[in-house]
C-alpha cells in the first residue's frame, strides 16, 4: 500500500467517525432499519363534542347520567324536566326523569365517541309500597332481571342524584312482591359494569 492510498483510507475513516459523532450529538441514533410511526392517533374515545345549549323547551334540572363507554361508566351531563309535585313525590319524579334520560339513545356525537346505554326504553319507577322503607324506588323490571351493566347505570345514576339516600345508596325493588334491597355504586362497578354487579344488602323496617 502506497502513501496516497493510506491517506485516502484514513480520511474516509475520519469522515465516518465525524458523521457518527454528529448524529449522536443531535440525539439521533443511526439505524439500518427504516422507522414507521404509523398514522396520527384518532380522537380519544369518551370525549364527545361540547353539548349544545338546551332550548327553552328543554330547560329543566341539570343532572348527570352514567352511560357506558368502552368498558366503564362515564358521567354525562343531561337536563331533565321534573313536573311540579308534592315534596314527598319529588324523589320518584327525579328518578323517572333520570330513567328517561338513561334510556334515550346518546347523541350522534356521543355515539361516535363510543357512548351507549343498556337501559330499556319505557322503564318506569314508582314509590314504596305498604311495608317498604319510605325511600324505596320500585322499577317496572325487577333489578335482578336487568343486565349487570343496565343495573349499574341505574344505581350509579341514582346514587349521584336527589333519588339517593344521604350516603349515596339506593333502595330498589321490582314490580313483584320481593323485598327491596339497598344498592351501592362502587369504583369497581364504575370501572367494570359488565362484570361487577352493584353490591346489595337487605333492608329492614318500613
């Protein structure tokens, strides 16, 4: 090997070393494998468009209802109309308004974001029967006959409203003669409504 060839090889090695140092200094690691970061992420689920302001005909009591989105329950703003009534019937009137809101299909924007409901249309609620605790709410379908997610929606919606007891629990019964039970909305129920049925306990007294 002559002197000129050796010099050319040395210059080539120095150039490669300088390029590697430059890339490392810029925080870029050289690679022979092309990278592909994929498409930009889509709009996050469970983040619907801002709700439209209610019209005069829709104005009423601002509430939140628990809708399904993905594998969990998410609180969504709603407005329900509560007819005038006696103070002792207000709990039932609020509960019925919440059921009506739960059973309606979510808006187009909410459906696009992944929201849904398992509460059947036409579900109604009445107050206590003779012998029931005074805060009992009796559904037109027995709680035990509802899907786990549907019952979770009702219990968690009621627990955050005027339909609940002071501790957030809800006393629910059905149209039959079975004794009502006290239901609670827990963090587990909110996060896994399809698998975690709202815990319940017997109630005594009337």
